C-alpha cells in the first residue's frame, strides 16, 4: 500500500527554464563577456561594490551608484554618472551620448562592443567613482 505524503512534507523544487536559468548562471560567474571584463576591472578598485540590480550590474562607490551595465549578453549600453564638467567633456567624444532619461542628473551612455571600448570607458568610470555629484538635481 502506497503511503500518502503531504505536499508540505517534501516540497518539490522547480528549476527555472529559459532566461532565468541563464541569468542565474551569469550572476554566479560574475558576468560574461564585456560585463565580466568590467566587473574584474572595477572589482579591483578600492571601495567599489558591484551588485546585480534590476537586470543590470550596479557599481557603487560607498552608497553612491556611479555606473550600471546590463546583465544580458546582447545589451551593451554602459551608464555612467559624471560631474557636470566631466559630462560635457564626455559628450564631445564619439560614441558617448546623453542618457535617455537622466541626462540632466549627469548620466551618459556609452556602447561597449570590444576591449578598446572597455579601456575608453574605464577612463570615465574612474572619474565617476570619485565625482562629487548631488543626489537629486531636478526631476526628469
């Protein structure tokens, strides 16, 4: 005779399929592709904390978010928050554009496609890490 088991006594674990599984693996590895290169470089900097948040890697200097990069391998837009003078300088470079929603708060976007782009972005990321940017400068 089969013994009846309560569903609560032995919970079944359902593994995610599809995109969720790939995202968990990416998080466990610390990123893939360009994100992995950025995470290794920024992770070596003093006082930088890297945290996945809302589908992006969040880069923090203390409690201040200074950059974000997508978790998804096919996305490549790095968001960086700069001081106003640095933002103006960055926007004069090719491939750098104002952030689509938060440009007035100092955010820029850079497309990262290869290692040369990573090196160029690291210059701006160094400035963003030490920038003294006010928290809320206006509403966007």
